[in-house]
C-alpha cells in the first residue's frame, strides 16, 4: 500500500489508559505507530507488551480527532509498519499542520 502522508486508511493502536495512542520515541521526539493492516498493528502491540491496546482504523470522518489526540500526546508525526524485530519501518510522515486535517480522496 502506497501512503500519501495521511493517516486515512491506516491502523493506529489505542492503549487502555484513556484510549491514548501507542507512541515511539525517536531521537527525543514522539511518533505514533501506524500500520497498513490490523494484524500488523496487533503483532507489534503484542511484541511491545501494550496490554489492553486495540487497533483503531482511521477514516476521513475521524482523522481530525485522531490527529488532535496525537498532538495532545506530544507526537510530531507517525511511522508506518514498524517492525519490532528489525527495528525498521517503511516510512515516516509529519502530522499535518493547521486545522482541517481531512484530505479529499479521489
């Protein structure tokens, strides 16, 4: 799946503690972990010991809220398909700036 820099169509992991997002620290900055499939999200969540977490699908109708939640948690961006065994990911993107984070899909 090619990503165009939006969270729409990706899975993020929400943790039990206040439904906050699962974040990773990279060089003193926080990034949300986003995945192209729910099984990838679940496998990473289990490998990292995020008990009580659950994959959450980002849609156009909820992307504004997801981005707001990530900002409130201190995230600067999101990384896609983090591989916990090799400590690699497929791509990284900054969170969108300004309001109206929804991107028109054609």
